[in-house]
C-alpha cells in the first residue's frame, strides 16, 4: 500500500498484542462485529464493486463473521467449528 510503512505497522501491531495492559479480547471484538461490518466493511465492498476492485478479503471477513456465532471453545481452548456442512477429521 503506497505511503504505508508496513514494517513499522507490523512492529506496532505486535507490540500492541504483547502489551498486558491492553485487554481487548477477541471475544469482545467478535461480539461487537455486527455493528462494525455495516459501518466499516460494507462501504469498502460497495466501492470495490463499483470500481471493479477485488473483494476476496472482504468476503472472507463477512464469512468469518457469519460463522462466528456457531463457534464454540472446548476444554483445551481450541476453536471447534459447527457449520452444519460436515465433520472435519
């Protein structure tokens, strides 16, 4: 992306995730994602579609959001997906 210091952004992002003072959990982010998708993601998708742009990553975000309520954690803290599509072996 032009004008973005990717290495600097990467360092900042990693520092944020290892900072014990920042307790923004994945569960909280997912719980509030329904409010964020129309506000932040749909305008991007609309713009990309209008200009013939790529929407694969945006579609992946929407797909992840759609399946998240069906996800549950087991005792080992691994994510188990229940999609109704089949069983992974």
